[in-house]
C-alpha cells in the first residue's frame, strides 16, 4: 500500500485547477412510470434490465444490482459505469462485499451479493436487493433511491442468529469507464478518473473526466458512515472499505495509517443487532460547487498552505470549512507537534496552524460531532 498521504492522494488536481495541488477538498428502456415490481433472480443473461431515469440520474437494474449509472444531461453523453462488451457480456454493477464470522477465532465467510428476490419501482426511483438468507448469520438489504437531484445507496445489516456475528469487511466498489483507446473523445470526454479522500468520517470520492470538464460525480458518506481503507484497481477501480478487519491486516506491503476495524452485531433481537450505512451521489458543475456540496453534507472542505508535504522549517496553515462541531484536533506525536487555532476569519472557515518537529508521516485527527474522527495526514521533509 502507499506509505504516505501524498501518494494516496496524488490524483487530486485535474489540469487547470492548480488550487487543488495545495488544497485538499476535505473536499429507455424506461417505459411509462409504473408501480413497484418484484422480480426473481432467475432472469437470464439475455434479459433486459429495468431503467430508472429521474432528473440528473439514470441507472439500470437487473437481478445482479445497479449498472450504467450516468447523468442523462451529460454534455458528452458519457456513462460513468462501463457497459457490456467483449470481455464482459453483461455490464458490471455497483459492488458490495460483506464478510462475517460467528467464531472470533474461525474463518471468514463472504455473504453472496444480492439475493433471490429484488424489487424495483421506476415511478418512485428505487431498487431494493436482499443478500444473505434463511440460515445465514446476517441479512443485508441495499436500497438505491434517486429523486433526480441525489442518488442514495443505503446498506442495512441485521444479525439473524442466536449468537453475535462479526463483520470483518464491508466494502463498496464503483466500476468506472476509464480513459482508454485511441479515440480522443473516449479518452478525454467519456473516460473518468477517481479521486478520493479516504480518511474516516469526512471521507469522499469524486469522479472527473480526463479533460477536467464538468459535471463531476461526488460520492459522500452519510452520517454514521466512514471510510478507513481502500484497495487499488487501476485508475478507476478498487474497493472502498467501511470496515477492513479481514482484508486490511492481510496486506503486508507498505504501511497503512488508519486502524482496520470490524463490527460486532449482537444476537438477533437484541440491542446492537442492526447497523446502517449510506452513501450519497451528487453531480457538481464546478469545483466551487463540489466544495459547497461537501460543506452542505457536514463534511470538510480543507485548504492547506504550503501543502500536505511540509518542510521541517515551515509551519502548515489549514482552513476547515465545515458545519461540523469541531471538538479538538489530536496530534499523532503531541510532544513534537504544535497546533494553534487562529480563529474564524471568514464565517464557517476555521483556521489552524501546525508545526511539526518530527520527520516523516504525521497524523492530525479532527474529532467532531460527538466523537466522529476525520484524519489529516501530513508528511514532513528536511
């Protein structure tokens, strides 16, 4: 894994937006509307998916999940997610990985994604899938919903047995069309790159085409959801982990700065037997709007000078533009770090100065909103 914050966020800053180099954004088949329809998973490979289109969102649904996520108003008619092709006879879908065990010393079991029955309502803009089944330790229900302005992905987990169950991995994936081929339009107008800030409760991901032209798709965590780990998958793939207690420790290359956590669901019917996570997708027409969406979501629009890589003889100043209630900022090496609050010179923008006296990686943890944590990872050089 990459060893530093700088390398993990090296994709930040498309051409023409130099401010992002030194600032982190802590940034149809659709027929007439119809009522909810329940489908069985026996639909074959040749079956046509159900397409939902509302406002700025269009996506397709079949028994495997949601595919072909796009903005129907995209000026270049681009589709964020890949379609079917020679290598994949069916379009890839938004992915969910859940691994669990009932014996803390035993092996992990991966819950088969999506179940035998799914429900879709084009009129309401919703699709619902269930994973896990009778006899399994966990039931997982995914709900995809759009009102035309946002696209929400909610993941509800519930234990079903008489014993507690540990969730080791809970990860999502968003297959994306990357810039490829020899056609300039495909490379620059219809190919997307993923940029990400995977750092706890303030995490977000956004997708931008190679040309840097909007709209951009922003994916934010919902309250109570965080991201702690990610795996590579090329320029536009890989998994994003809410919990990584199974996969994270298995990676021995490099270092990872955040804890790998797991979740324990208590026995069915008891307090703590359920958990819910969520992600929200929105389109932004500019980087300023993208920053505003982060603020509106209660996350962090962070601007840093001179940058997240800091010479040891310079201090770093950073602004946290946020609605969050900041409780404190913790230094990884408190004896060798000084953090000063400089005030709120512009409403909603809280300015801090950090001085590091330890070379290498230095983690600052923003504690906010009742104990939620968002990490800022600096690297100090000679």
